[in-house]
């Protein structure tokens, strides 16, 4: 499954809804890539988020 609603994402990842909203507000997660709003629900793209995490881990290892 590629897209899940915010509550399910939080359940699976251990992230909080506030953390997700903060990433969107800071521009770390982009609407249409990492997340999107449909019918007043925030959907999270698990595949894109996993790539975001992996890229962050790779960047921190290079430093």
C-alpha cells in the first residue's frame, strides 16, 4: 500500500501528527510527493517518506 491516512501512518511509524504537520510547514515534506489532502484527510505516501528517511540517513553518514 502506497498511501495511508495520517492516523494509520502515525500508528505504523510512531510519528505524531504534530511532527508530520511540522515537516509539511517547514517544507521538508511536499504536498503531492510525501503527502496530500483529499476529502479533508491527510494522506501520507509511505514509499516517498521511506526514501526521504533513507536520503537523510545517507546524508548524515557522509558528514
